[in-house]
């Protein structure tokens, strides 16, 4: 099993940092996985879920959309 490519998101600060590095996500969304330990990981929208998870098992996977308002009041 490989190292996850997706960035772990645990709070508003980590989400804001990830969005700063991936500004296209504000318009097109992101790929996400939730690992077995409950860690949310985000990767650019065109990323494969398998790569985002580092080929590890997950509890959930999908695509998320964001809006500017959402990033101002996130609750994780």
C-alpha cells in the first residue's frame, strides 16, 4: 500500500491551506476519501480515488463541491 496522495484535512486552517495550493477546487470541486481512521483527504478533482487514498481501504469516497461562503465557516 502506498502513501496517500490526498492531503489530510482536519480543520479550517488545513482546508484553507489546501485551497490556497489548489485554487481550481473552488470552481470544480475536489476528490475526497475518508480513510479507515476517519481522516478526510482531498486531492484535485481529476485525481483518482485510489491515488487519493494511497491504495488504502476507505470508508467513503466521492467528489465535493465548494463555494466561497463554505470555506468561511467550515465545521469538521
